[in-house]
C-alpha cells in the first residue's frame, strides 16, 4: 500500500510539517513527492509510491494540463480504465490507470 499524506489549511507553516510525511516512507519505497497546492493556504500532498503497475506515469499527486485545478492521490488499480477511455472519449495524457478518475 502506498503512503498518502496531506495537510489542509494548517496554521503552522507547512514546511515544518514535512517531517511527519517522512514517517510513512516505508509505505512506498520506490518514489516520493510532495506538492504544494498553490490555490489554497498551507495545503500540500505527499505521496510515497509502491510501484506495482507502471513506471513514472503512476507517480502522484497526479495532475493533467487539461484539468489544472484537480489533484489525485489514490491507492489501487483501475482495471477498466481503457474501456472507460473509449466509452467516454477521454483524451488521456499519461499511461496511468488513475487518470480515468480525474476525467
């Protein structure tokens, strides 16, 4: 299981809280990323990736240029993402199954 961490609207400076995100590093030893959400005060996502499916395309928090205000952090696998893409004519920008959730 991947490690998902988030802070929303904290009164404390988020940079001081990053250390808490490192406490779940064992949940995803393959990659790590923290992203600030620019449109909200003191809001950020952290993600420790356990790479089971895909390569760097599955890295999160995921964003796509066509949907700039949406962020995605999830743990799981979307088995019907190709079927969903065809059914709704989604224009995927990545090879990640999770992009179907954003659309």
